[in-house]
C-alpha cells in the first residue's frame, strides 16, 4: 500500500514539473529582447506557422465589426502577460505606423487584466481595440496564440500573420501575396489547411 501511495505522489510530482517547464517555455517565448537589445529596424517580422491563413471569423468583436468590410486591415495582438507587449504598447519602441491604421486585440486571462492593460497604455486606447479573454477568439478563429503579433486581413479573411518584437519591424511587414489572395478566393479552403512558414 505504501508503494502505491509513493508511486502516486511521484507521478503527481513528475506531472507538475512537466507542467511547470511547459509554462516556462511559453513565458520565455513571450518575453522579447531587453529594451537595450532591440533588433535592427530592418529586421522583418517572423511568420507564424500555426496561423490558419485564409480563415474567416464566424463573429467579430463589436469594437472591430467594420474590419471584415475592409480590403486591407491590420490587427496587432498584445498579451496582457507578455513583457514585449507591455514594452511595445508603452511606445518604448516607437508608434504603430501602419496604413491602414491597425486595430488591437488584447489577449488576457481575465476581462479586468485586459482593461488594466489598455488603461496603462494610451497607445492602445488611441486605436480601436477589443479584449479577448483567454485568447479564445484569436485561437478559435485563426489559430493564433502568440503575442505580440500582427495579422493582415483582406475582407475579413486572414492573409498573413507575423510575430515581432519592436514597432519599427512593422515597416518591413511583407504585403499579402496578391496571387495567394486570388487563389484563396477561388478556393476558400485551400489556405486554411496548409500553414506557411
């Protein structure tokens, strides 16, 4: 009987340690370079391989309801628990100079944390923004669970998704490929099953 109890305890401890390392890896991926060690401004954003290009949301947050009507729309994704996101949203790396002007989605554990993030960063509240509790809307519709990220949409359909660590990197954001756009409109499900890297 004692061996069974010890075995259960060892198994529970091993599971807890594995969970701890998984959480540490997730946090490490969200923490960017220190402010003094920013990438050069000509560094391009990195594509998000897990994003479902060609995907469309079944429903948009009310604050972003006009985005699906736009021929090109950008959405910047910030995480309320992400250090790089706080640094970028504070304006420490520069402004979010994109044309068209981006909307912002704050992925956060609770509505309150999202509201606190927005209140702490006037750069966020100067753009249209929505709060995505648990990142459910982003992950459920587009497969995006990484922040900071920049998503490009054409008429509500995800055309590209990249991660970045400073605002100047957005100047090097590749434009969505017009041939890919035409092909996905002709075959709407083609882009959703083959992530790009």
